[in-house]
């Protein structure tokens, strides 16, 4: 076991190393089963701080180093292909000089039929706003990074800031957050399956999925006054409690929609026209999914990966959570994972409501404390990673968000290469890419 991995067993998940040690440490971590998670850089005067985060089951480890503007840093893209996007951002935004970049990986990425890739500006602009907005205002900015996963973004941001500043959220607030996150997963998966059905040409099935989704959005409207951008999270907990009547309303809505959902998901799995378009199409092999993929796309290829198994999410263990897996690896398998997760989320919501304690929903936060933290959150489309560096003030020093689409880019490309042109648009939808984060 490497020195860094041994230290990660302790209390400090951030370890400082020399830049010259980075490549050797990363190679050792890969041999020990660690996976690349995210990377970012922060410029401070004439020096640049680099942070590389890795994951191994429920553990996170971040390697930190300070380099001068003139220092060339060894790229880790030969070890982890998935780091290429983060290193491109670090070079562009902070001027980090990388050497020995695995150029063939980039060529493989760009040379995919007629697909061209352009790095988006939404995330970089959001990170730059930390200079002008305090931590309360930044919650609203983070929430607007995406639509159907907006609640998860606000939650991931708040949790990263809370971890960095040592803020402990009341137990009731933690339960309510999980309930809202799983409701968001249900409505997002329903929208996802609706788009897949529409692309196949099964318009009536598409509209039925949206009709089942509508009561979930109505619940959000009754709780928060909004259907998508709930704006309920805050650093320290939640802004608003969910009453016993509203919790009962959630249970009633889920129960009323169960039979219709069973009919729709069974139809999608068994209809001959759907099966012709999805079965055996867009196959992602387990080995490639293990190396390049997260979320339902990976779980459709039998890869056991889900941020809800992270030790940070202790509530999920009490809800008997076990990730949903399919083995075929094709477009149909990914849709089956999404369908099964809808019922799984509903069951966990019911258990969470049965167990939820009374008490406060937030702690008072006057100002932040200096610190840093990395938080993983399982968004509907996969794992998102939130890095926050706080100061003894109301402003963050650094915020970095790595979205699920970032993690799945190379897997997406491999699936596209294996497809006939006529199938590419449909197969791309079964990977559930977030168009707000990537522009194709």
C-alpha cells in the first residue's frame, strides 16, 4: 500500500505531496484499486495549488501540491484517461503546464464520426462567481447548473461547504434531503425514459411517462412553490420543513402512481418495437464501464458503482440500499436500471418517511470557517463531485464541480463508435448526458 493510501485511512483526506511525486503516487494508487474522481487548480499569487481526488469504494483521497507558474507537471492521463478533461480545464483556467499528455486519448475522443466536442463555459463561469457572490448566493448559482438534477447540485454544494467548515446538519434535515433527492431522481428518470421512448417513435409511451412525472412536480410545487428549482437547501440544513400532511401527500402520490409505472416499465421492456431498437445496441463492455463510467450507464454494464454507498451517506444503509445492476451493457440494460431505480427510490422514500425524526431542520450559520472538502453525490445521471475551499468569511476561495457527464465522456465516445449512425441519437439518450454541461 502506498504512503498516501495508508494515510487516507486516517482523519485527513487531503495529503500534501511534491509535484515530482504525483505520477508515482497515482500509479501506485491505480495498482491498489483507486479510481480518478476529480481534479482542479487554484491560483494564489505566483503559485498554483493542484488537487487530485481519487476514490476507492467508500473512501476519498485528495493529493495536493503547490507549483510555480514555470513548473511543468507530469500529466496523469497515461494512468487515468478520464483526467484529460480536468487537466484541460486546469491548463486553460490557471495556466498549469502539463507534460507527457496522452495525446492519443484526445485524438480518440475527438475523432468520433461527426461528433465534435467543445468545453462548456457554464461551470467555469459558475466557479468564477465565487469572487463576487457569498456562500448563501452561491447555492442559487449551483442549483442552476442543470435542470432535472438541480436539487442535487444545490445539495452537493451545501454539503461540500458544510464539510469544509465543520457544520453538522440536524438529523431531520438529513432525512428530508434524502427524500427530496430521491424524488428528484424519480422525476429525472421518468423524463429520461420519456425522451428515449420519444426518440424510438413511441409517442404515446413518452407522454405516459411524462403524465406519471407530473404529480411529482406538483408535490415540489406544493412544498417549495417551484416545480424544478426548489431552492430549499441552505448551508446548515433546509430553509423549510415538510409537514406531516405533506409527507403523507408524498406517500399517497407514490402509491397512486405505482400501478401505472409497473405497466409502463413492463411495456418498455417487452414491446417488440422497443426491443428491436435497444437490445444489443450501444453495448458498453464491463471493462470499459469500469474504467470510464459512473451512474446508471455503468450499472447497466454490471459495474457496482454508486456514491450512495459512500460512508458519508449513512442514512442509505438504514434504508437497505443496494445498487441496481444489469449485465447486458446495452441500451436496454441502461433503461432497465433507470426503471428499477424509480421503484427503489420510491421504496426508500417510504422507509425514510417512516423513520424520520422530529427536530430542527437547520443550524444557524453566521460565517464560514476555513477548510476544504470533497463530496460525492449520486445524481440521477451518475456521480457528481463537489470540491469547496472555504475561508473565515462569507466567501469561498474555490469551488469546483465535476458533473456526471464529465465522468462518462470517454464511455460515451466508445458507445458512439460502436453504433450505426442511425442509432447514435437514441443510444446517446440511454447514457443520459446532461446537455447543460456538455455541448455536442
